[in-house]
């Protein structure tokens, strides 16, 4: 059985504790949440990478690794994510659950303590981050930003969002830009780190067999000495969900690279539907029906029946009110594929789907939510998204709402969609 408890430990410092005996490992998370912007995104992404390099007690990677080895080979890794227009940076950790230690030892306190050390007591030089660590991890960050172009499918999706939301915070990548990363200095990075500690929302997470009171005590001890701003000084997390622009034609963009397969990406506004609205379950069902599953209209018709795409799928950005379609096409089939992708959406708008299709979509979404409890990392990511949105709906409660969605509600969600932007990545000779 799984029980979820939410507690506020300090101003803006929240704990989500998932009590379960399902896993042999315990899973920890410590994330700093702040609005994403073009100026500070790369600094936010760099901070956990530099922090992971060492602490006052363990001033280097080898020393940190040795400390983790003492915890039966536990792991703590830096994480950088974007949830809506919020950047989430920090650590996730996995350790042997106390119920399975061979000597009956208690690892929770040691594991949270080490995570707290990484956050609050980094290795320093002259009162700042160690310059060599900053330089090394800044170089790694720039390499990671540059490497995004290597996965052309993901790159096309990234470019679509950048162009579609170029005047919105959502258009900023989770890693920031190469130019902003290159401009980071040790002094600026230290100042941003101290600012985040004081004013960013902090989300703590635990999944394992320990009771919530013990988890809370362990995190409180790990964060002893954390100086927080007053509640009214903490940063507010918001996400601007825009309706359609009401334009007659979508904005269209193309890039040419040395590729052998075109990447066609379409961005839709959901007409204001998002995680905060009552029609969100209907939007989830629409996404599954349209392109979110292997029984969807895009997969069965555009890919399988008409062979216009190597792949075709849709996904929701639930905190931003977007539906993004991704497809791989031959260069000369771009327009035909685009027309068919839009024709399948029109079928959803006109209610041209049967009860079997609707039920397949429902079962797929409900099954996916149910499977969250089988994966500690996916469950942590779900609750981080809920925290960024400021909602605490459980997967079970959301599933119950999905069971009540009818065909008319799905059709209504489809009719709110508006095609905003079309992006095509073509070959240099196409």
C-alpha cells in the first residue's frame, strides 16, 4: 500500500513523502524551483553540477564517491528539469532501503545528510566555488547544449518550442543557451546559488519504507543552518497559459541541416486547457486518441495505413497548455503528411471516433498513471510536476476523473485546439 504525505518544513520548503514497501531502494529528491529566464537558466543548470563535485568534508569526486560507497553503493546525481515555466534544479538519490540493509543499519539519515552537505556545504576556494570545478562543469554544460542538435527528433521539438514561445519564458531551454553558459563567472554563479538557497521554492521527496516523521526529522537535520527569506520574499511560481492567437494561418519556419530524413513538428495551443482546468482529463484523453499511443489516429493512419511518416506522435505540455506533434517524413512528403496530420485532428473535432477507440485511449492513460507506482523515478517526476503546478492530485484521483470523461468532452477539447506554429527540419539539398 502507498501513502502520500505533504508537509511544509520551512517557509517554501515542502516535503512529499511516499510510504511504500514495494521497493528495495529508497529514493530521495531535493529540488530548487524558480522561474526560468534567459539570463539565469544556464546558471541554474550549472549549480547542481558544480555542487556535485565536492563538499567541505568530501572535497572532490573521488571523496564523494567513497562516501556513497559507504552507503552500500548509493547514488546522488544532479538533475535539471523544466516544468512549465519553472526551472527545477537539484539532486536525486537512490539508496538501499533500510528494510534491506544486511546489518539492520539505518541509511536514511546518512543519505539525506550527504545530500544536505552537497547543497549547503560545497567545496570552496576563497569563499567561492572552486574555480576549476566551475570551469570544468561550464565546459560540460556547453557541450551538452551543443549536443542537443545530435538527436534530430528532439532538436526539432526544441526548435518548435523556441520559435513558438520565443517571447515567453517557456521558450527558454532548461539548460539555457550556449552564449549565456559561456558568460558565467564564478562570482555570478556563487551569487545565484546563494540567492536560490534563500528565495527559491524547495521540494524535498522521499519514497521508501520509513515513516513520515522520521523522514521529516532526517531532512530537517540535513538542512540545519539553511537561511531562508521571509515568506513574502520567496519567488512566486507562475505559468502563462495562452489561448490561441486567432491567426488565419500558423507561423511556419524551416531549418536546413545535413539530415536524410525530414522532421516535421506542429505546435497547438489548447485554448487555455491545462492541468488547472476542469477539462484537463478530456485533454489527456484527446492526446491519447489523437497521437499519444500506438492505437492513436496518427499512429494507425498517418504512419501505418498511409506510410507518410516514419513516426508520428503527440504529447501534452500540461503546465503550458500546448500539444506538440512530432513526426519524421521524407522531404517531398512534408505537405502531404502535414495535411493528413491535420485531417486526423479534424476527425477528432467532428467526433469521428468510435467507442472502442475512446476506450483504448482511456485505458492507455489510466494504465500509464497506474504504472507510476512501479517506477520510483517516474513517481518522483510526477510529484515534482504537481508541486510546480501547486496541485496535489494523486494519480489515483486523476484516474478516477478520466473514467468519467465522455466522447463529447473529448470532442470539445479537440475543437479548442489551434495550430500556432509549424517547424520543418529539412536536408541541405531538399
